[in-house]
């Protein structure tokens, strides 16, 4: 897209060719009213209020594209009339219950009604029964709904669940007289509005989606409300605490809405989580999993003294990546001073993977981020259960598919109906576990620039190709001439006579012929069916930006070093831009800050995990620690951004910094270390209080700062080891992954995310096998065994059994040896 | 400009200036004033007035607390919560405007969803120790639910003195006797309101 200049209301505005006028105006702080449009989504054209005049013609600003030199007037007398009529229409039959509505004044219907100066109503239509629906975690009140379809658009274009649609409203048609008397657009908009209402696509009255609640967040009125929040509080009573979500590596900007608990209890409580939905979309865990704070903690001096004793005795600190950068930095300082071994296997594998990757790429960090994936139009995802590993990566994938008309290949052993349902332009390839290497070779084969790629690899890839002849049946049309006898009236004589007429017609005919085609054995190894080439060439049409998303399955793979090198080669020699999904909230931060050991010593301190002495923000350890929603600090996200987060709730106990102070690593506050993070050249030396946290109207993310990728010496050795075809897992396989809305023990602790822990099996698998939901099964692997009850999960498909990691009581991680898949024997108890 | 304020034509309107002697400024003047006050027995003039009126038994004050003055309908004393005439249900919808507008921050309420999916006030308190009886809560109330009542005897031995929803709500027996009083002060409907409302067209 090239830069152009357009003129809006006499103001010259720089924008890109093809950008929507509305976005160009917004980016330059020019106000054009709009209700149904969502930034990043495709225009809905439901409200028609963004009507503007472009070069003398009325167009909708949300879907008219900017052309060089365009002259736009945002308001004329005609347009004002339309807008006022539209707002009057929206107010027809709208219940006067603003006093109890959960939108409590943060209402776009109210705002625009006042903005357009609506002081009297001219229109009327008979109302239909619009009683409320309880859709599970959401409450829908069609009476309040203005059918702007923002919920439908968000669900389709951002989230990808496609759970909502417009359904028939029923009731009377509009009075014919209005067609003449009303402004044209207002009538057309009303005519459509009067016929529809929002309903569910699954035909029931209960939502069955990934429960992100984004539809309720984007609702401009109080029609869609989170059931848990309903009638709890007015918006104006809530204090908004800006923060970064602490559940996964996406690092979404959120705000915790905080108020006193009740009349009797003045303690602060989080009522809901809000987001800037034009720029960031949350998942269900981020939205509803907010109450994971460590409550009722006071300074327990005995426990603190014990902790200090334990630190004096210990030689190892075992920790998880659900900590802030500052805490990671304190741990590193303690380790430097007292020689503790820092053990965090999940972060260490990522650190190693990044290091192996850097040997070929020459940089310490992957080159791209999720925003770039979202703007690309061809995405390949490898080695991640993308829906649950990082919901934002899935939203990027979906947004690219739907809004950019993109295409995608999803390589993962676990079949996923949600991913398959995103678009018809996504192909899921459910290869066998441990075959990720083959997948990467396939990507190199399909997309790498062979003229640049090292010769050895080109030759190796060529060795998989052979020519084979196949029989193709084609339908061709053949011209057939036949002589038909017809009875005709002779014009001269007027008598009927039989004439022979020659007629030709095209007749379809099936022809089979032998064709020489290229046979790619890599495809066969992955179990990809014939016809892949056709699908791929269809997918590749008009594609110009490519994104590769890789995930945690690769970091723990027995051949992870080779995989890292292959990933680096794909990034280097193809057009793919690379994003890696860090497994947990701050895995990237920990991998950058800490020197991690692979072996634990004899005496360990556990921070949010096992140890001889346990520090825990979950409230179940020997000394309490604050949870992420009770801390100030920074978190490093998948987008390589260091994001600030604030304490939404007070915390009365000791922090890691208190322990460090007592041990002689001194700082007044934990956030004093934010500036010290800059001692690592990838980070910047910025004070916590000067970190920004907002989005501009242009959609730029002004949050914290971006990590600086460091150059490292590139080794000239770009060799990669060959495929070991025996490396494959078959038979009964378990996979470590979480159900939607769950990540860690912190999400498990929250009240609204009441996912049942157990062994997840797909519905189709349960149907085929003799297991039933609720049965207790014993799962045994080479590393250990556990017993748990079966939970039916319709968000997965196929035969692979999923074991969650969000419930540490289940101790599922003990069953595998790093790699998330493993063979298991499953027995009914 | 200032002249019109300074010249108020006092004598024209039946006002007159009281002849007040200037305060003495010299030492001798002050001495004279002291002597005058001591020996002229002006005090007894006042005492005689009191004694005279006492004997006449024509008393103008009322003997509180046996007697109480009637108070005006717009008097702003301790709050009341009104019920609907039609159904006897509570008028309060829990919108929270009173809580928001309260300038001394003495109103607090909790709301929740009730069995009929309606908003319900579960807890409501006013800290009368903080309340300045400004009447904003009654004025802002869209339902004429919270109003001021005539109950001004709310002395307390505590600085914090709370009144809750139940205590403010019109008792049912009062409703049965049709004895609920409408508040005529802040927030009440002004006369001829109906004539000023523009009707919304209806398709029925």
C-alpha cells in the first residue's frame, strides 16, 4: 500500500491507498460517528451512521476506500438528517430502563442519541416479544439489542468461533408510508433492523463456544452482558486499574475494574476485566479468570524466618514462568550472589531453542510478532495446540483468514474442530507426534528459495521427489453431430413434411489418461492425502505475506536443536516471518534474564512449584507470595514487548523482594529493578513509572518497550540432520495441553473458570471406545502413572487423549519426559 | 456603578437610621461610658421586660418536646424509601444515582440479580453522621423512591449513625391505610408536567 493524501473537512490527511476512510479519519483524530464498525474486522454496514460525502457522493466511511486526492465532508445537512433519523430509529421501542442497565451510561446508543440531538420520536412500529435469554456465561436481552451485529462480527472476524448470527425477528413490517417520508438510508437500515435479532448458530439456547466474552465486551448497549457481572455494579463506581494479563504469553492489555466488596466489607474486589477491544481481544481466561489473588495474607514472621533459613540451606531454586521480569531478575541476583541453581525446565527448553535458532539466524529473537501474523495472508502453524497455547495467536490466524482472505496450514497431531471451523481456507494436517521435523522439511521444500538454500539441503529435499505416473480421469466435452428427423411445415406448400436436420451438441465424456506427476514423499510420510498440491495452489493465489507460528511442541522435542535450526532456515530462506509461542506467561522474559540449570541440587526452594520449602502465590505454600494481579512489574510477551502491569488488589504479606533484602540483595521496591533490567542489552533501562501503557487512535501499541534483538555470530555451518523415519509415536498417545480458558493453577483457582480437571477425550473417541464420561482411568507411561476421571471435550477431535497441566494435583507433567506427547496405556479402573 | 448599591434611598421606603452614638475613641470618653453603664441601671430595663412578659403568660415559644412545630412538606430530614401506590412494591430500582451524586459520600448500596432476573437492592445504608441533608439524592432519584421525610430527631451517641433500607421503607400497614405521604420537595414532579411532555408515537 502506498502513502497518499486525502482531504477530510479541509484537513489534509496522510493515509495508505485502500485504507477505509473511517480508519484514516480516526488515525488523525477526526470524528466520524460509527456504531457497527470494529477496527481490525470487516465492515458490517448495519448502522449506516458513518455516512460521509466523498467527492460529492454519499459513501459509508467504514467500507469506502481512500483514493489519492479524495475530498471528504463528514457532515452535510443531508447527512445530518440521515443520522438523526437513524438514531431515532434505534430509539424506537428501546426500553427506558437505563437506570438498571448494566451499561450504566457507557452506552453508545445514549451517546449518539444525544450527539445527534434526538429530542423527539417520529417513528413507530409494533414491538415483538423480545424476552431475555440466558446463554450460559452470557445474558442476552434482545429488548436492549440494536442489532449492530458487532458481536457477530467480533465472533466471526476476530475470535473465529462463529457462534452468533442474525436470526429472524418476526413481527410487523414497517409502515409503507415511512418509505416516502423517511431519509433513504435510515429507512433501509430500519428495514433490515426490523427483520433481525441476534441468535446462536448452534440452534440451541446455550452457547457452546470458547467462551471468550468478546461479544459482550464489544456490545455498544447493555444487550449482551457477562452473567457473572450482571447487576453487580455501575460502571462509574469501578476504578480501572491498567494491567497486563498474567495467564499466557500473549500479554494482553487489560484493566481490572475494582470496587469495595460490599456495604459490609470495604476490601477491594475485582468485578470484571475490560479491554480496548478495537486493538486487543481477550480470551475467556483473561476476561473471567481475574480472581486468582492470594487473599487474607498478613506478614507471617515465623514463616518468613523459616524462609530465610530455607534460603540459607538451599542450593536450588525451582520456579515457574508465571512471575514478573523483576522477580526473575531478583532470582538471578540471588543466584549470582549465593550460587543457587535456577531450575525451570519449561523456560530452559525455550532458552536452548532460541540459542540453537540464533546460530543460524544470527539474532537472539525471532523476527516477527502476532500483529504481523494478523496482517499476513498465509500462515503456517507448527507444533502448537494454538487454540489453547496462546489464544491470541489463534485470533491472529483467524483474522488473517477471514479479513485478509488468507489461507493457512495447521500442522498438529491433535485434530481441532475449532481450528477447522475458522475458515474453509485452512487445512489441518494431523501428522503423527515426533514428525515435526518432517513438517519443517516440507515447509522448506515448498516455500524456501532453493537458489539460496545450502546445496546439501536442496539435494536432500530433492531426494524425496520422484516422478510417478497416475491415471487421471478428466471430463471433456465432445462435439457430437447427429441427424434428427423433424416434422416441419413447408412454408411454400403449407403442408407438413418430414425433414432430416443435422444437429450438433456438446456431450461430456470421461477420458482417462496417464500423466507424469511429481511425487513428494514428505507428504506421504505425514499422511497427507493426494490433492494437496491442488489445495495448496488454490491457497497460494494472491498471497504476498507469510507468517510461521511455531510452538512448545518443538522446544521439548528430542531433536529440538535440529528443529530450531530448521526453523531458522525457513525464516532465512523463505518469505516466512517467524513467531514463537512461549509456553507460559513470562517464559520469554525468564529465558532472557535467567541463567538456568538443567539439574536440581539437593535442597530446593520452590516458587509456585515443588520444593523443600515452597513460596507460593497460590496460597498453598510455606510462605505466601503475591499473585500477578497484586504486583507491580513487567511481563515479556510473545510480541517481544516488556509490558507493565499494576497491582489491582492489595497484598499484605512478604514479597520476594523482602526475602532478597533480608539476604542482602537490597532494593526498596520490586519495581526498582525495572530499570536494572537494562543491564541485559536486550532490555532497556527504563523506570517502571515512565513505562507507557496505551493504544493510539491509529492502533499503535504504546506499551512498555520492545526487546532489542541482539546480533550473534552466524556460524557458517547451516547443516541440519536428516529425518529419522523411525521417530514416530503411534498407538495410544497422550498429549499435555489445557482445555480452553485454562493455563495454570492460577486459572484453576478462579471462581468463574470452573473447568473440571481430568482426562480429556474427544466426543468421537468416546463414542468409538468403551470409555464413558466420568469413568476413572489409569494412565501409565514410561515415566509414571496417574488416575483421573474422563471428561468429554467437544473442542478436540481424534484419538489423542489430552492431559491438562492447569491442575498440579493431577501431576500430569510427571508422565512425560519433556516432549508433550507420549505413548501411554490407558486402563479403566 | 457602585452608586446604585450605596444609595439605597433608605428613608423613602419607610426605613430609618437608628441613632447610635459613636464609640468613644479617647480615654476620657471611654471612662464616661463605663460610668454611664455602671450607674444608669440599664440592665434593669431589660429585666423588667422579662418579668412583665412572664407575669402576662402570653408565651410565644413552644415547649419542646411536649409540643412540636408542624414542619413543611419540603423539609429535608431523615430519608424515606417510598413504595408504588399500585403494587406496594419498592420504587427503588437500584440505579445507584443517589450513591453517585451524594456529595458527602454517605450512601452505599449493593445490588444483585433477583429470581425474576431483575436488579434488586440487597443492601442499602446511609450514614446519617455524614449526611448533610442537601437533598441531592431525592432530586436525582428517577423513581421518586428516595425522599426526605419529616423525622428530624435522629440524635445519636455515635458519630457514625446508619440507617438501612428496611428502616427507611414505608411500612406495609401505612400502605394499607393509604397513608404514604408524597414528598413535595426536591425531585418531586412539578405541576403541569403532563402538558410539557411530548408524546412518542405508538404503532398500536
